[in-house]
C-alpha cells in the first residue's frame, strides 16, 4: 500500500519499509511488513515486486472447486448457525453428484 520511514533506523542506516494488506486465497486478511531498506526507491521497488509475485500466485492456483468449497465451509463453521452448515454440505453433495453425472 505505502512506503514508510521508520523513526529508529538499523545500525547501517536502513529505515524505509513498506506495509501491504491483501487477501489470501482462502479468504484470510493478511498484512505484510517488509524488512528495512536504505532508500525510499528500494522500498518502492521491493513493494512492486511483491505485488507482482502475489498477483502471479493468485492466477496460478491449482486449487479445485471442491477444495475451495471445503475451505469455505471450514471458514464459516464458527461464524454461522449449524443449520446453515448442513445446508452447505448438502449443496456440496448434490454438486458432486451433478459433476459426476455430466
């Protein structure tokens, strides 16, 4: 997101870092704080490279739709009522049968 200057530099004078918020493939929100860099330009370049790597990783996921559903159900288990989880599992079951039949 942005490049910041730390108030306390390291022994060799590095004080610039970047902080970035992004969503993981499984829906978790994550914040990344980089190591310190000597110049603002170095920190900006490192942030750009991290964003490129993150974007390429999102596009090359080998996760199947069934695995994504299972991660979603595991994520929602403690956030919704038990009845809704049962409905989600039933829908997953019918989806699997539909995929097998076609």
